[in-house]
C-alpha cells in the first residue's frame, strides 16, 4: 500500500506541474515496487521518468 500511495501522490503532483515535489515519492514507489517484484513497477518508472525529465 505504501508504494501505491507514493505512486498516486507522485502522479497527482506531476499533473499539477510540481515535479520537484513528486520526485521523492516517485523514487520511493520505484524502490518499493522493485523490492516486491511488483508488476506495478512499470507505472512507477513512468512517473519517475516524468519527474526526472
């Protein structure tokens, strides 16, 4: 749930053009989803790329 919440928060912040604020949440989501081997990793990586891009 933490990873999902981080992803949702990052996504919402990116949609508000607050990528600097979204970045730590996106990174955390990727970190957790990677550790879990979750199929949701791809969507977290997409948001992370938007934050970093």
